[in-house]
C-alpha cells in the first residue's frame, strides 16, 4: 500500500512515500517469544512530515502488543488487581499499573469507555 501511494498523511492527507525504516524494536506478545520488528518510515510528499508505520497489532511507544495490553484491561474489567494481572501476564507490576492508569485517564477524558463487542 505504501509503495503504491495508497496511504495518506494523517496531517494533510497528502500521499506518503517510503522513506527508509524506523528503529528496530523487540515486542512482546502473549505466550510467545519476543518478536523483532523493523517498521517502515514514510515521508509525505505534500508537507514533508515523516511517519513511522506500525503493524496493526503494535501500540505506539509500547514494548507489548495490543493483545497483551487488551488482556490486562479485560482482566481489570473482571475485577483482578494490577499485581494479579502482572503475574498472569508475566509483566512488571509497574508496567501493568501504568496501562491501567492510562486507560482510566482516557475514559475520564472522553467520558465513556470504548465499546468492545461481547461474544456469548
């Protein structure tokens, strides 16, 4: 999609073109060994801004996938505490506490929780 010019700049909607790669990073997932990713970098032809394009399952500035963070939020919704969640996910207590605090702040800012489809 990037090579074909199908992605638009989030700032000005101009076309994005490949512009090298972002820094190599290791990302942790649920029950798997950490994965090394090298995200693409793109430059807008209109405003010259650069952007790092992350794969769908990754979260900006996080060493864990969205799946891991989502599992922590789901466990909190079930009533588990941050220490229990950290032990279940094998993550530092401070990391899990930070995820939960950020989610709580975002709910307070928006005034509503994100809608998550429930499966019966």
